[in-house]
């Protein structure tokens, strides 16, 4: 709860303080009359704000990006904080290359707390505009199986921490947490973006191949599927809102699913608000806060509630 309180406090301070300061920095002569032509012209940063960026899905527009977010998952017997960093850029229009990695903190009500690193994910994102206002995001990535809690004799506390990160991310980032597996991922989506409205869908296939840890992970290979829908709207210039629904399913039958059939799939839903804070004509900070819950077991059994604080900076 301390981590959640600190994250919320940071979001509120950033939004309240940065918005007016950035507005002053963008217009130091605000007391002077502005020519009508200048009022009508949008900056690149303002154009970025018209896309309602989702919280747990891939962007539909490839950006130059530094993004850090923290998902705080509270359940009956523990809480997990998943801190995820994503960074990268686009060398050419609509094609970006990125790295994504995380640090997990598990705090059980009984027993020792633990911290662990996830696998890093290297991925490419291609987002061509195939028709006016319509984007076709295509995604491909691969993980390096070097995260904490791997191998034949893993640190049990770190392994538990990594495993707890799966549901803290609504089972949408499974490649990060399978630290004994090299995972290739490929996905495709479609997004309509116009006049502040965003309608976006995506689907992704993950193929996991075990490279270590045969003594603790029974499955030499696993196949996973994730999908999502994002509906968003720019309410006012400096604020947008999102509603998201996500679905994950194991297409193969891992040992964990044989033991707990309810773990075969998972559906979650939630909503969030995101501020749009121009830092320059081309750079924008988009701090957001969202809340998610599950439709079904096993997350409903454990009474999961997830709050995500997200601070992306696009330029």
C-alpha cells in the first residue's frame, strides 16, 4: 500500500505541476495577442495527444519513447509491484525498435518479501497508415531468458516474485516472466484514430522454448495467445480517457494448466485517465492512472485489484 500511495502521489504532483509550467514554457508571451493562423496550427506534440494511448496494449503509432510504469496488484494474501521500463526510437517513419524489461517486488502477508528482474524483451513495431485515420500495428519480438529465478536450482523467493508478476500485468506480458524460456512473439492489430477518438484491437502469439531449468519447468515448449480492445477519447486538450478489455489463453496445455484448469485463460477489464502535457513542440509527457479487475478465475478467487501508474514521454 505504501508503494501505491507513493505512485499516486507522484502522478498527482506531476500532472498538477507540470501542465501549467509546460504551458508557460511553450508560450512565454501569453499576454500578447496571438495571430489567428497560429491558434489553428497544431504542434506535433498536440497531434500525439489525440491518440488515446492504452495502458496494457502495444502502441498503434511507433514513437520515440521513454516509458516507465508501475502496476500495483493487490490480492488477499500478497501484493506485487511490477515496474516496467520501455525505451527506444524510430529510425524511419512508422518503424521503431525498443527494449522492455522489468523489476518485480513481491510482499506476501506471511513470509519473506522478494525482488527479481524479468527477462528483457527486444521488439520491433511497424505502424503504417493503411487508409486515412487507420493504422495497422505489426509487432515482433524476442526475449533473452536471463531473468531472476531461473535454472535448475533457482532462488525460490525470486522465482515466486517473478511468477507473481504475471497477473500483476493481467497476463498480457507473459514473455517477461518466463525466465527459463526463450520466447518469440508476433502480433498484429488495427486502430482507427480521428478527432480525439481511438478504437484499437490487437492479438499476439507467443511461442516459448525452454532453454534452462528442466528440473523445475516440465514443459519443453508452451504456446500462448493474448488480445485486447482499447476505446479512448480526448475529453479536453490536456486529458484523455480509456476503457480496455484483455483476454489471454494458453493454446498448449502447460503443467500449470493441468493442475489448475481455471488457469487456461484470463479476462480482465478496466479504465484510466491520462494527462497530455506538452514539454516542447515535439515532446509530450502523458502520465496516466488506471484501475483493472478480472472477469473470472483464478484472479477473481484471489480478489485481484490492479492500479497502474504510467509515465510515457514521447518525442
